C-alpha cells in the first residue's frame, strides 16, 4: 500500500489503531511533527511543553545542536560496521569514559547494547558467568524491561506480565521500601532474608538488581541506608550488586550515576535512556574482573554500539559537563519540590513529594489516605494538562503518581509554565 499522509492527530490515531496491535498503547493521542529542547509541536501545529522527555531519555533536550552535529558528522563517515566485525575508536573511548566516571576504585570495563532491557539481560549473563550461580533477585514494583527475562524481573503484573507467562525460572522478588504504603526499610530487608530462608539459598544467588530510584514502580528513592545494607548482604554472601541506572542515570538524579549519592561501589551498572540522548544505546559497566567472565563471542549484538549512537553519547556527556546539567538537575528538583510543597497545603490529595535531583514523583491519594490511591486524579491531570499544552505521565503500582521527567536543559520560564498548568488543572480537580 502506498504511504499516504493525512495530517491530523485524529486521522493518524485512527490509522494507528487499524495498523498497530493494541499492545502498543499510547499516553497521548498526539503525533509529533518536530521538537526542540523541552517543547514538541504536533502535526496540527499545536505546541506542548514536554515533561516526559521520551520517558527520561532526552536529558539534554530534544535535538540538542551538539548531539545532532555529532550524529551528522558520524553519518558522513560510516554508519554501521558491526563492532565485533570491524571496530572503531569511538566505541572504545566511550567505554573508557564510562569506566572512568563509574564510582569506586576497582578498574572497570564497559560494553554496549541497544535498549535498557538488553543491558539488564546482559548484566544477568555476566553475573551468572562470573559467579557460576543462577539465582536473580529483584524487587516488587521494579521495572527492568519487557524482553522475556527482563520482564520476569519486572515486579508488576499488569500490564507488563499479564498473559505472557510462564517466565524463566530462578527470578525472585523481595519487598522494596515504600513507607507511605507500610513497607519500611527493615521490612524490605526482612523480606530479602525470607527469600534466603524459604525460596533460594543465598549461595545460589548470582545478583541482586536494584534501581536507586524505582521508576515505573512510582518514583520511589531507595534510602541510602537500604542500599548500603544491600551492599553488605551481597558482600557477605558473594552476591553481585547490580544497580539498574537505565532511568536514573546520566544526570537525571543530579549525578552521572544516581548511586553516587551514596559511597557504594556497585559490581555492575546498567545504563540506557539518557546515554544516547534519543539514539538507541545502552551500556553495561562493571568491575573488570567480573565483566571478563563471559567468554569471547558470548556477548554482543549486530547493532549494539552503533557508531551513530556512540557519537551521540559522546556529545551527550560533553553537553552534561559543559552545561553543568547535573547541578541543573538538582536545581530543577529543588524548584519542583518547593512548588509542590506549596500545592500540598492547598490540595488534600497530594500525599507525598519524592525526588532525587530532577527525578520527581508526586503521589496522589484521596483525603491524604494511602488506602485510597487516586489514579483518577493522575489520569485526569494527564488528560487535561495535555489539552492545555503540557505533556506528563503517571506511574506507580497504583497508577497514582505523577512523574516529572523534564529535559535538564529546560529554561526556568518553560519549567514554570509547565508547573503552572499542573497547578491550574489540580485546582479544577480539587
Ligand atoms: N530498567 C529501568 C530502570 C527502566 O526504567 C527501563 C525502562 O523504562 C528499562 C530497564 C527498560 O529499558 P528499555 O525500555 O530501553 O528496554
């Protein structure tokens, strides 16, 4: 069939429904025409402020001129060789950069994949090869991806796991600290010990995977003391600590790696999203002796570490440094926190404001009662804000958390404009 163009959101949505399976859902019935920094324009010429950033991906903004220039320059050189067939320096130098940036004194090694899920899958492969053990522990509410193994690690049934089982064996879930919903740090640690008692001996566990801030799970920062206790438990039992920084990394939380807010050295870190600035790249960085456990040929993929994406990532890291976007992330987080703290006095349904740097979640519960999660408020806010020119998303096990993922390059004026829209919509919902 010939490609046709009928440029209204409604008409494209109709074609989308007819051409795509419903499993590929949509948050907004809006079709993009172009985007710049923290703004998107749709096919009808409407302008939106973007508080989604392609789900925490364009930390350096849409079409940052330096990222685009780096990609254009690379396109003129070559765009694919398959790194395992014919290598290139930029892949090696990006690995060197991440090895240097990763926290802790142990020498590091890095390789690249395409998506966050692939980074997680490969971290599992490396952890199993390095330990000779099979067990993998993740947390309730975790999101590690949608491929068959990573989705088995994802700790939420609906919609990610529903109808897709059976899942691969040897994946176990422990409680994640969520004080608002009655799960303390001690409860979470007790849950982990229960796994060792009832489900899998600690000496058969290869790795514990943890997000420094649970993303899809509800923008819930892991307490630093909890992460420290995980490190200690891992050390005690010879388990690897894998920190999944796919969403929290590359400045989102005010550091290149969110785990740098603690003094913990993870064994392996997974990265994706912000790393490629919108070009599909993920990375697995870890202690060199662990990363070398997989045999030659055991790791890799046709496209992984594609030169276009690598060029983009080098530019992203340059921009983060030059424009001091980690510091900016902290400022954005402070501004969001102080604005929402004021709103909390006005709206009884704002139960909690959580942030680490710019990664900010606002949890809505009716009458400020955690037993009454208010997904209806989050959904109405999302729909009404879009009508007023602001794109936002919600998340959380109960779907009641507004998550804010602004490009870190957003101006103060556009940030304020976006928050003002949220406040005006919440006023109508109160
Ligand atoms: N890990 C975390 C923490 C994530 O937030 C995500 C995606 O949201 C993934 C893994 C999966 O990444 P991808 O969607 O690129 O496969």
